[in-house]
């Protein structure tokens, strides 16, 4: 069976819930710095990741903005981060920049916010910081308008 057109060629297509659980467990145990899970609604993507993660996690879902995610990533900079159905990131230039930084598979990654805002100043958050957070990205469809992210 061929992969959907929107997934990268190197994507692994899982066929069973057990396979999904194994990847979620590998992420939770620290074997993967990046886990991207995309598939139709209702197949258990979120449930598998929630059940696998026992330690500290920053769970971000829904209508989160890129700046909101940056602020949370700073506050939880050494915890696992899960972005669940945060589709707005793909269409926003700041979201794409943030997503690219969070998806780096190095142990230490650097996140930057390129404009000084009241939210940064008011919360004493720097425009640049390092983190060891690992990222799980969960969604229904891999959509991006940016060739670098694709």
C-alpha cells in the first residue's frame, strides 16, 4: 500500500495499534527525540501517547498560537513536549520557524523568538533559549505550505 501523498517518503506506515504503542513507548522512554504521528481521527494516536508518557510532559493542543507554544516550551524546557492537533503552526511563518527548531533531533536545541513582545518581557522569557525537550507531533493530516518543513 502506498503512503498518502502528503507524508514524506521516509514515513513509516503503521498497520496495527500495537505498532503505534511501541513507537509511543520508545518516545516516552527517551529512545526517540522526535515522534511524528499522523493518521485519521479516532485511531488512538493521542491515547497511545498519553498512556505511554509517565513523566513530566507539556501537552499543547488545539488552537495554540506560535507565541503561546514558545512561552510554554520555555516554561517546560526540559520536559517532553506533545503538540496535538496544532494545525495553525503550518500556516504561520513564526509557527514554521518554531516547528523546525522543535523538530531538530539533536539532544540540545535552540529556540528563538525574533521580535520582542510584551509576553516575553512580562514573563521574563528570553528571545533565545536552549532546551533538551523531546517532541511528539500528533495530527490528522500532514499539511504544510513550506517546502523546508515538508
